[in-house]
C-alpha cells in the first residue's frame, strides 16, 4: 500500500524529531538517555560481527570526557520509510567545542515504531569513512 505524500511528510517529521533527541542524548545526555531511544534487544553491527545487545553499547558521557566531543554535524537521509520502519543513512562528523573535527563517521540505522515511539533497532557506523 502506498502512503500519501502528506503521511510521508508526517513520518519524516517524526523521524527528524527522533534524530534530534538522539543527537541531544549524545551532546548532553547519559547512557540511560540513549537507552530510552532504543528498542531492545538492539543489534549493533561492529567491525567484525553482529551483536545482539540488551543495553545500548556506548556511553556518551565517557565519549565526551575522552574525546572532548561537543557537537555533531550530520546529514540524515531516509532511504526507506514505512508506517513502522525506517532505514536511514547518516553522514557526520564529531566536533570539539572549538569546532575542530574529532572524526567522521558514516552510519546505517534501522528504526522501528513500537507502541507509538520510534527507536533504534539496528545500527552500524564506520569511522573515518570520508
């Protein structure tokens, strides 16, 4: 069934709002803040394997402390969108407060909408892809 342009725009707006919350959790949140944006179990595809996790595998507070991370610059593209599922690519860089680049990271995410809430179900990122 094809969705209307209006419905697609509504879902895109929901995804944009979700990604803003997700990025904010990295900028100023805790691991628990990120955990709230994930559907469990979450699948993390690392450099060598796919991992089924019962907890989000990254700690934004530790990342900020160890790298000086302050803010991202990202471009998110919705590759595929259905009523309850979305595939996203995210090209981004992580920056320090002075806007110097820490690293580039290109990612692929699968989101699901469960009980009215979008959440990450699968994700993988490649550092230094650009």
